[in-house]
C-alpha cells in the first residue's frame, strides 16, 4: 500500500548539504555577489516605480530574497521586487497608503502559504497561455506609461493611478519635457540595449548605466532629479521591525487586493521556476515554492518591504553566473545588505532618469510583443482572449483582466470540448467500430435504433444526445447507446441521460447502455442510474446489447 503524499515537502535548501563542496560554495559566492550588484539598481527602480522609496525596494530584495531562497521549492530561483507588481503596488499605495500595503502583503503571504499547503500550486499551470501573455504584456505597457514622467523629466507632483486620469495629465505636460533629462534617459536606454553586444557584457548593464549616469550628472552638473533631491537619499542600515495595525474592518477592505497580490505572486514565481527548470534540467516543487513565497511576503513588510516573487531575469543571471544551490540567492541578499550598510550615502547622487531607463528596458524585455504579430496565425478565440486580457490589464485592473481572461478561456475550452463530442445514429453505412463492437453483418431488429457517443460527454455536449434523437424523427422501442468511445462524463451529462431515459420510458420505450468505460460506468453506478434502468439493460458489447433488445421486443 502506497504512503499518502505529505502535506508539506521541506525546502530545497534544507537538503542541499548532502553533496555540497567547497567548489560549489565558491561558485555560489561569485554568483551571489554578482546578483547583488545586478539587483541593486533594479530594486531601487522597482521601489520608486511602485510609489514607495528606493530603500524599500532594497529592503524587499534583502528580506524576501533571502527567505525565498531559504524556504522555496526551487534550487536557483532568485526572489525580490519585480516589474509585475509595480502596477498593483502603486495603485494600493495611492488608494490605501503604505501601512495598509504592508498588511495587504502579509495577508497575501498567508494566502500563498495556504495555497501551498492545500497543493494549489499544481493548478496554476492550468492558466491558459493567452491569459498569462496578455496580462504580462499589459503590465509591461503600464510600466512604460508610468516611466514617462521620470524619462522626460516632467514636473508632476502626484501621477494618478487610474489609466483614464493618468493619460490626460501626461499628455498635458508633454510640452514641458526637460531636454537634459530626456537626453540622459535616452542615452542610458540606448546603452542598455547595446550593452549585451559589447565585449564587456559580463559586467551587468544596469550597474554600468547607474555608475555612468551618476558620474555624468556629477561632472557636468546636470540639472536632473536624483534620489537625493526626490527622496532625501537612502539611510544606512536595516530598519527595525514594525507591525502594521490590524483590524477586522481593514482586513475586509484589503481582502481583494491581497488576493490579487497572492495570485500574481503564485503565477510569477511558478513561471520563474519553470524557466529555471528549463535552463538547468531540475524539477521544482510548486507547493513548497508557494509556501516559501508566502513566508517571504509575510516577513518582508515587517522591515518596510513590498510584495516580492521569483524574478525571471535575476534567476537567469544566477544560472549564467554559475550558481549551484539556494545559497547563491541568500548571498545575493547578504551582498545587498552590505552595500546599504557601507555605500548607502552615495545613492543620493543617482539620477532618476537612469533608473527610469532601466525600468523601460525591463518593460521592453517583459512584454510578449511577438504575440501581436502572431494574432492572425492563431485561432480567433485565442487571439480574443489575449487581446481582452491585455486591454483590461492596461485600462482597468489586473484582477479584472485575469478573472475575465480565465472566464473567456474556460468558455473557449467548453466550446472546443463540445465540438469534439459526437453523437450520431449508427448504421451499416457510417459504422466505424471494429471487432465485437461493429454492427457489420449483424441483423438489427425493427424497432431498435443504435446511437454512438464519442468523446468527453460533459455539460457542454449534453444536449447533443437529445438533438440526435429529435433529428432522427422516430420513436424506437429500444435505444442502444454505445458508450465505448466516451472518455469521461459529468453530472450534467448524466442528468441529460436520465431525462432522456424518462422521456423514452414515457413513450413505452427502453434504453440499453452498451460498452461503458470505467469512469462513466462508475459514475452511473454511484448515481443509481444503472439501478434505475436495470442490470438487464446494461451490455458489454453490441452482440449482448442486441440480445437484450430482442428479449425486450419479445416481451412487449
């Protein structure tokens, strides 16, 4: 007898020491320090774009990054603030304030832990591709729009969160574009795009842009906004623990955005895990990964952090840098901690234009732009799901986009299942079964009609059976339903079958079930349907069904 699957599998980091060595530690040390340098500008940029301070982005990368690597279900995934959360976090901060964002993130952390413990991680993979690419591209567009202000140097005190309010404000400020800021941002973006083609590409492009932009702004005394002028610099050290205020009314108020954060964190982290598996040949544990993500999002806000998840770009960089275990992700967090303890005062000279260019480059890489060119080559329904999810993400809300995208995808799935299910009357001319299931050469008595159901017999196809009988325009005394090709059956189809039997019985007719497979057979048995029609009306093959039909005709 097999043992039941455990409720929770231990994190990957807990079992990595069995074959660990000094060589692997050195590789993890180099990869982790490289990642820390790469993550610094990204963490600051994501913090600013999310409507909080740059140091809060760094605190997130430290606390959440360490815990995701320590408690997660993947070997080389790296966590922290990501572009996917920029839209949601900015909206929550503008609507509720940071303290409620912290509580909302902790609620999402609890939801993620529960999702992992109840093994919902394996279900995330069923989210259709058009939905994930639609909201990912939508988020990329929103990030691009949110960076117009800092990229062009526009003087806007508070940018609205709502799309329909934001666009007129940005458009009205376009004539006030600050040319020096635009030149610095554009130059930074061009360098970022060209950097992978240059011989120095082993040095992280964002760090190069950050350093060169800061040096240029200082040497030439460029009149551009910096972290110091906007946020007063980054304090040295790590903040003390601070628990947000909790009440039932606030929890009820924040429940929906907490679900949004949890859902996006689950999707993004598991997509990141899949990417890592593809690059390394590993196999992640989805539910353990969700628990690790939940713990990270539960703890990070206590130190001023924002929502975090697996970061695909940093994970890829970790693998390319030679990381061998979760320790590289933990070292990346420790490297960031050392940086803010030692070099935090230097951050005030960093120009916002360079950070904006980094975010624009992230958004350009993040968007699934090739999907737009493929719209004419994919099925119309899939294209509609992609465009609807994309449009709703940009214009309205990510939660609405995913909900409606999933609904459209589900309806599309139902239609396709319905289209694959066939119900038709079997005659010698259209016979396509073989062996003992064939009616070829067999005598079909008068008053007996045979119907074949093929494919999944589910709620979307339940009415096809009655439609087939109505189309035949006959009232047979015995109807044989051949179910050998029915792969599965649900309650709606069973109910349609029961109603059909009652209707045929009212016309003094009989129904014989023939060749039902395991799942449909047990469902009909457990529901009492086979007891209602009688064991003597159930056959294993056509020969037995015809024998039963002749017996019925003889009695009537």
